[in-house]
C-alpha cells in the first residue's frame, strides 16, 4: 500500500464519538484511480453498524447536543471550519488520491468545506420564527425545530463539498447526523469526523459509517429512527431512497443527475465564454451533476465556436491526480467503462476534438480523453443521457424559441447558463429555462456556498446550500396562545 497523510485508522467506523471496527469485521479496498493500486482499507459497515449509529445520534439529542444553544452549535461549527483549513494539504492529498481529481481541484474542495462550516456556523442562531397577526385574545408565533436524526448519503465526485453543504446545515439546526459516504470515497469523510471530535462536537452528534450502498446505504434509508434523508447521487438510486423515505413517512432531499445546457448566442463575448464553456464540462473529469455537458450555439456562429472549442479541448492535459493537470482519471474502472460505452455511440465524423492521452500514463489508471462531439440531433443519447465523464456535445439552434426547446428537452433540470449581451434576452430565458440555477454570462458563480442549489424533474427536489437549506433540515411548529 502507498503512504497517505492519515492521522486516523480508515478501517474503523466513527460512532458515538469513538473509533471502532465494523460489526461485520470486514473491510473494503481503497483504489487510487490514477494507478489502480490499493492504498488503504475502509470498514464495510452494515445494518448493525447503522443501527448503532442511529442510537448514538438519538442519545446525543437526548443529552448534551440536544440541550446545546444555537450560538454554541455555531461556535463549534466555525471552529471545525478552522480545523479543516489547518489540514488543507493533508485533506487535499487524501481527496486527490482517493477519487482521482487534480490536486488543485481537491484543494478548492477543502476550502469549500471550510466555507460551509463557517457559513452555517454563522447562521446557526439566525433561524428565527415569526409572529402571526390573528384574532383578538391570541398571540400566535412559529418556531423551527430540528427533525431529529438525519441520514446523509453522499457520492464520490465531490465528497467534501457535498458533505459540507448537507452535514453543515443539518448540524447548524440541531439535528444529529448519520453519514454514509460512497464506498469509492470515504477518506476525507472519516477525517472530517475526527476533526469534528477535535472541534468539540458531543459524542453522537456526527456519526460516519462507510460501507456498500446495498448494505449500509439501504440500512440507513430503511431505519425508522431516521427523520429526514438527504441523498446526492444517481436517479436510479434516488428513486429507491425516495421509496424508502415514503415507507417511514419522512421528508427527503434529492440532488440527482443533470444534462445542463450552456446557451451561446451570436452576440456573446466568446473570449470570456470559452474558458467557462470548456471548464464546465471537463472539471473533475466531467464527473459533476451540474456539468455543462450540452453547449447550444446559435447557428450563425456554430462553425466559429466549434473551431475554438476544438482547439481548447485538444490542448487539455491529462495526468495522474498528484500531477495537478487539467484532467485526472475517472473514479473507477466501472465508471471508465460506462463513459467508453457512451463514446462508442459516436461515429468518427461526429468527434470534433479529443485531447491526446500522453504516453507513460499508469496502465492501471482510469483515463478518458476529453472529447467534443457534434453533428448529432438533440434527441441523440449523447445529448440526452448523463455521461458523467469529460464529454461535451455541441448542438446548433436558430433562435430563442429553438434554444429553449432544445435546452428544456431532457428529463433533467439542474443548471443552465445563457451567454448573451442582450439583457432582455437574459431575463426572458432565465424565466423559461427549466433549471434550479441559471447563470447569466458565467457558469457556477465560483461555487456559491450562499446560493440555493437543487433541481427539477429527474434532477431531484429540495434545495441545499445557502440559507434555504436550513429550512429543509427543520420542521415548522405553530404555537397559538389564548390569553383573553
């Protein structure tokens, strides 16, 4: 195995403030996507471990964590954010080697995790109720209360960022959390748990149980002690999570897939747009739910933009994560196979650009050449299905109505962008696009911890990030007092 900057044993679970082996006494391998080499082992948690974590969370709510005032919860969260920044180098290396993303992207994720802790730490004591004018003799007010024990299942593409936006909001509002990270990406989640312990969270406020989705994940969604579920991942798994939540009659936040369009009009500033157009599709090797994987361009500038995009794609550098190039490997051999099956649907004449894979890449790595595809209709599988790899499609449109027809013509609705100098067009299209976030002459707004995030259609429902997430992790109670 290869040395990692770990200060904890990744083969243990974190339950009730303690490190312990799984009840299954089994472990799973951690494979470096850059090399295909095993670099660590993680615990294979199961139903008994999830049950123990839920009990630990319930105990925390009945004790010190449940009694803690909101401002103190905020202080601990803010302290946790500082500890994350203190470990930025170690966390970035863990993430890069665990999931294969270039080191600078992993470092940005560490900084984002710290920012979530800071944001929700500051918001913890600012979630206020309201007074409601009512009949004479009554005083009526509302208050927001935590659900109780919340379950969180996060994916492997942005473990730290998604952990931060989900766990941060849940802890700020006084819930106790049970986290099941993706089996492909557990290291930084376990590191975060230990930093939470150091920051002063009472035992049981945060519990982390790695394991397989069909074992630990299924046990978490089915456990009757869970009072709210938060899931980020595939549409297929999200459907199962929602069914499980329905069985126990609990609310669920789902952030699922996307096939996000970038609309480029003839009056757009192409010099400004070009780096955004490319980066939105290849960041994290395209393994991003909100990836701008469909570039819709007005027909009059189609050929001009195609040439510029092809040049930019061909110039991208692919390398192992620790080499910190433009694009690293995909997370697993399975994901590489999925992307290859999509690329097989394109004919040679439809491939407009494909960055070369350099000689000397580790043979066991999961590398895919960033690819631009054109000359396909909007209903082609490459233009409809989430590929989750560094693959973008270029599709022409004629006018605003045509652009909207194509942009809204998938089952997804997560993110969209509009590139145009016409302010009226920007406002018209922002209203007409089916998406949870619309960016005008930018893409992603630099992450935007403060900006509510979520989708429509098969992209899911509910909102994470920003102040809006605090509402999702609380239940509203109305109190009506008659006093004559």
